[in-house]
């Protein structure tokens, strides 16, 4: 990961809005309808080139492909791996906040109860390895003339895959996680060895407390976090820590979030993960106050914080002065060279389910860049 000795760098967490044309291509593939592969490839090529150009024009320092070729940030692996032919129609365990606020849950979940959910029902191996290299080549081609500080690519963690694609084959959840790690490490290595910055998406380290593991106490859930971090470290063994960053969040959803585990309860476990960069939500109403924990938590030598300074579930455009204030709080606690400004989560974690309108998403990113410039002026 590159650092700057003269400015606050900016980035985002990965997914960016898809155009209606790209959404249609992704939906056609998702529904297994006949799809012209050349048309799909050219459509995604164009979309990646466009979002690279937009990020560059805005002035974002660390950019990516916006996940334009993926319908969702975690379940994209079902098209690349064997073992996911089964379907689970409903998750057996309700969200904790849905239990507390059933009226809100009824509105939020309208129309989603019968959406088929793939499950792991067989051994996991690669069936479309070339798809990984296509993603890498497409991004490197689109950024060949880029002056950006760094280029990153996202990849799903074993834990978040296990959350969205539940295990119905392996004897234990731990065995399932390590089976995923043994396969996904090929993707992680390919991204890192290509010269791109690897981002491991790990919402499972916080988000799953209220859903997949809602039956556990907080202390029991922390044992899950510990295991998931161990699995990530196993999967990235051999990749230089400075070539990676990790993203955790409590779910990119507008909702109560009052059962989210506090960051100070899991941060020591998360900091044991190998990647140098730690990306996390720091702007939404439930977690914006948690910048204060860095008064007491010592940032390990070499680590970099990538706090969210934009809420990705609201169409409010943050004022650049507010963004600067948020950045400065972190910089004054952990050192200005150890902070990179980011968004809380993605602006298109699903190609269709985003909450922020496309042009507003780009306006929010512009506000982040402007806020980082204000913070830079005050910190240097």
C-alpha cells in the first residue's frame, strides 16, 4: 500500500453504480438466459473504462474497476466455482433487528422471501479460472495510462462467501471455510502478483453478528471473528502484507443496527489480520462516534486506517468540511500518514439494490476528495 507524506489520499471500498445497460447484461447472466459473451465482455470493458475515467476525473487517488462485471460483491464466486448448484429458499435465522422491529422488517423484506439462495452442496473447485485473469487484464488495460497513486481489486473472503452461500456439504463450518480458503487463495495470489493492491472483503467480521450468528452471545461471536481472521491469514499466506487491505462493515443497509458489535469489541482481533490496510465504516449514524477508540487502541506499526467518511446508505451529500473534520479526527490520533479517506461501503454492493442514486454517489465521492484537500491543508 502506498502512503503519502504530503496529502491525505482518497479511495472507496469497491463497488460503484452500474449503468442500466450493464445491469441488463448482468441480469441476463444471473438468470442463465442466452447471452452473447462478446457483447457481455465489450459491455463490461466499456463500463470499467468509464468508471476508471470518472474516478480519475474526480481525483480519487486509489481506484478500481467498480466491480462492473459482478452482480454482487460476494456471490460472484458461484459462477467461477463448482459446488453451488443447490438452493436454499430461506435463511433459518432472522436478523436481530428484524425481531425487535417486525414492522420495519416487513417493509424491508417485501418481495425478497422467495428469492432463491444458492447453497454449497458439493466440493469446491475452480470451473472458470480464466474469469479471474479477465478481470485483472481488463482493469490493468483500463488503467494503463492512469496517474492514480494505486489500483486495487476486491475479492470476497471465505467468511463472507460462507454467509451468502451457506454450507450444506462440508462436515463443519470450519471445514467449509478452509475449503473456500484453499480455492480462493488462488484468486488472491493472482491479484497481488499482478501488481494490483488486493482488498479482501470481510463484512463477516462484523455484519454476521445480527444474522448468521444471531444465536450467539457477543463473546461467542468474537470466537467466530477469531476463526475467520485465522482463515484469512491462512488464505493470504505468502502475499506481502503491504500488498493488501481488508474491508469490514456491519452491512451496507439502512436499518436499526442497534445490535451491531461495537468496533472496540472486535478491533484487537481484526488487527491480527495480515493485510496492512484496515477499511471500516466510520460515517453512518451508528458507528461515526467510534473514531474515539483510537485514543486507547494503539495502531500497530505499519498498519493504515481507511475509515469511511461517506455514508453509503443515504442520498445526503456530505459537506466537504464535515469530511475534513472526520479525516482530521483520525489523523490526529494515529498520524496523518496512516490515514486514507474512503466510503463506508460500496455504492453498488448489488448491481440492482443500491440506495444511493448514481449521480449522487459520484457527487459524494467528489465531496470526499474536496474534504481530503481541506484536511490536507490543515494537517500539513
